[in-house]
C-alpha cells in the first residue's frame, strides 16, 4: 500500500509539470480579404432589402471555358482554389486571379470570366443575396 502511494506520488510529480507547461494548440484565423470595394475598386453597394439568402457554390471551369457576359446584383466573394480566372469588364478592364487568391466580384457591372490557365479552374463563391433573386443575370 505504501509503495503504491509512492508510485502515484512520483507519477504525479513527473506528469503534472508536463501538463502545466505543454503548449496548447489554438485556432488560427487568417483574413483573406476584408474590403468594402470590389476588385476594380468600386464600392460595394448596399445589401438587398428582402429576406437574406446565402448561397455557397463550388464552381469548376474547364480550360479555355468562358462564361457569358453577366452581372451580379448582390455582393459576391470567393476564393480561387485551383487554376486561373481572368475577369474582364465590358470596358476592357481585366484582372487575373490565381489559385489562393480571394476575389470580391463587381456588382451591377457587365463582365465575363474565362479560364485562361492550363488546368481547370476551381473556385468557391459566396453569394450574399435575397430569396427568389437570381445570383447572376446574363446580358
């Protein structure tokens, strides 16, 4: 019985400091984009006034694929996971986004997106919209 207590005491002395000084893992938050303007510098317009609806989409575009000219009437942000996407506004202004880049899309501006890379483009898009309202409108 005495030996058992000594073993417990020794184990407590050995284990307790390890627990006290062990480094705990913590959550890491990395802000990828925090802005009030889209990629072209235009200010993001007000949110819709109806019932909010958030849509999160994974979009995959084959090499060379080009979306039709369209516009978004609600705020839209995303992240390029793989490949490359070139977004071009009707006036010719464009920007290339590559894997790892966040994107805050233009609102109420006609534009098109094209996979200008050598692999399929994969992106996640977060639409902050309104129920019964399309996410994009084609020209």
